[in-house]
């Protein structure tokens, strides 16, 4: 199964045992990757409940219809209202709307949205914070840097993921790096046959703490 399809207002999904860790700098945003047909999905949204379907709402995600086909996927995001949620919880995603359907749901994730005020974050090869992506001869190269301002050496697992135009995961690569204080190290390169992507792709790069596996930062390239 590549998505949750045919959803109607009132439908819900349950994700069990989601680890929010210590809370601080773990997650600031909830993201849904979805497709919605304009004529069928007015006023669509996803409510993120903590521990029960009628539990507190920690994120309200607008997922407005995005076209005339169920195959065109995009992201909707909502800010987590309580950034200090910690520990392990069950997460209920409640779908709402006033139409026949709500959306086709491809994936759901939590992210930490980093800023340059953080002590550990991803950067591009230039002055911006966006990883660079180049394509040549069937090879897709993803490069980013990690800036460590924490005052001590940090270990990070860097994950680069490439998604096809319809939202399918096409390739993923991971590398663990030791990052000295105030240094920039290149993230890993991923290689794949770009002809299999059908003419379009998106790339996401994530960094996780090498010891505690806490999410450190993430960036996306369309």
C-alpha cells in the first residue's frame, strides 16, 4: 500500500509509541504528505491528538485540495502547540472536511524546524541553509554541511532521502559523522538512476544525534 486512500471526514489513523524524547528541540512541526482533488475535498484538515482520539490537539494541519488528480502530492504542516511534549505517546490523526473525501495520505512525520540560533544545524554549500542537489549522467548528488556551535564535538547521523514526483521513496543513504566544534562537514552523496523518477523529485536531508538519536535538524529541496 502506497497511501491511505478514500478517506472521509471523521476518519482517523493511530501511530503508536511515538517518542518525543526530552521535549526540548525534538519536534516543532507536524507534516502530512497528501493529495486532494479540489472538487471532493473542501476545507480539509488533519488534527493531531495526543494519546486518545478525544485527547488534546497538539497540531492543526491545513491540507487544502491541491488539484484535479489524486496522484499529485504536496505537504501540509502545522505548528506543535506544546513544544515541551516529552516521552512516548500514541498519536491519533483525525481527518476533517466538508466534502466527500478529505485526502489521500502518503505519510505523516514530526520535524524540528531549526534556525541559525541553534547550536547544531544543516547548511548548504553556500551561505544559505538549503542543501544543494546536482544531477549529472544519471547520478543525483546531495550535499549539505553541518554547523556545530555547541562548544564540543558532536556526532550526527545524516540521512538523505529522495522522493519521486508521486511521493514514493526512491532512494535513501545514511552516514554517521563526528563534527568538531565550529566546523562544517559535508553530508553524504546519494547516487541513483534519475530516469526512474519520472521527471521530478524532491530531496530531504535530516540530522540525528549519533548517541541519543534525538532529531537535530532537517531541510528540504524541491
